[in-house]
């Protein structure tokens, strides 16, 4: 495709329907377009549940919400008369949208076949490239390049967490711990969190949705005042504010991991059935020393999926169960 020379007030649409982490990972592309093409009117299409993330991004001029009715969404988008579409979803639905809009467009390389080969044959043909850099392949026709300034996440003023609301034991700092994930095989096991918690110099504040609140209670029972159950109590933005005020973040391969990277926090990133080579590890190009990946290497069964499962298919969950809690705790205690 020939380079697209943008006229004044060119209108560009970015498509990324979900999820939290994936949308946060689009933020470098959003920022680069807006800063390198300042006259562009930048629109973003996402699902209803993820609208707030894009809505609070000052680089986005208008957010379009997909509620499930594709024809309704297409009608809305057609009235905008876009000049270019950046497809960062690259699935059948986004292909349908770009086809109907009938304007120049570009999608990022999804690498699904190579991921399938890694999962099924344990043969890694994937490029050594973060997904953010692959996202930038979709804006090459616009002559937009990566500024390598990392991710963005914007916390509204009314969502900033009041540190004084925490128990007194937290007044000298704390570790934010993300215990939730869309798939159980991405979650750090309860016993591992408890073991790590016993080795940490500072208390832990647990983050996640209401669905993991009972799991968090189990951790509280083991560690008592050295842990606070925040699961189901805070919004996404308030959780981000809690992360922003923490000393370090302990997390699996989750959306909160990417938010922590956007906020430039030290991250102990624990991996289970998925692998960093898929390109979704913390994106901190100028601060690689601020995160460390913990994983069980040389397991013949890993990765068993590019996403995850409710439980280990082989019932041993060695990818998580064989992790060294001492190494994780020692690294966190540095901060």
C-alpha cells in the first residue's frame, strides 16, 4: 500500500474491541498518531465495557461503542466518512467493518498460525517482537512510528485512591497483587501468594473482581493483617490508582499487569500456561529493569494454550506450582 499523505483534519478510526490489557497496549499507537499527525481527528471503536479506558484518553477525539448490533455500528461509522482505518483487532468482525467502510485500512500481523505451532508442536517461529511493535505495522501507511515512550493509562481525578483509608500497617508502603485473570491457568495459586506474602517485607493489597473475593479471603485467613482484600471493592481506575501508589506489583499475565507497566511500576510478572514469547509481556521499552518475568522453563507441556483454561489440562499445573517463591519475594523486596 502506498504511503497515505494525510490532508488537514483527516479522520482516522482505530478498532480494538477488547480487552483491558489489549486496549492499554494500543495506547502507544494512539499517542503516536495524535502527536505525529496533530491535525487528525482520531476515533476509537471498542466494546461497551471498555469504553471508559478510551474515553479518558486525551489523545482520542471520539469513542464509538459496539453493543452487539453490527449493523447499527456500521451505520454510525459510515456517517463519519473516515479516511483511514487502523485495525488492531484483526478478526472477522473488524474485517467486515473495514470492508463495508471501503476506505484504505491496515491490520496488524496477528501471528495466529505461528502461535498455534508453538502451542501444538512447541516449535517457536514467532519473531522476537512485542505486540505493541506489531501494532505499529498497521500505521506504517500513515508514516507514524513508535516513539518508544511506553504505555499510557489515564486515571480520572475522582478515582484517585485515598491512601489513608488503608490499615495502619500499610502506612510504610505495600505490594499490589493482582489475583484475577480471565483464565484460571493464568492466576497465581493461592498457596504461592501466601508463601510469597510470608517472605515479603511489606504487606499486600489484593486486587481483582468480586469473582475472586472469596479466594482473597483465603489468603487473608493465612496472612491476617499483612494482607488487605480489595477484590470487588474498587473500580478499574481506583485499582489503577492503588497500583500507582504501591511499591511494587505482583501479577500474572493480566490487564492490571499492563496498567502497572503504563504507570511505570516495578512488576514481578508470573507466567503459567502462556509464554512471554507471544509478545504480551510488560511493555516498558525505556525501563526494562523495572520488570522481571518469573516462569517455569523447559516444561514439555508449556504453552498449552495461547489464552488459558479453567484448570490445567494435565491436572498438575507445574507451570505455576514449580515456581520459586523465594526468587519472586527476593526480587520484590528490592523495592
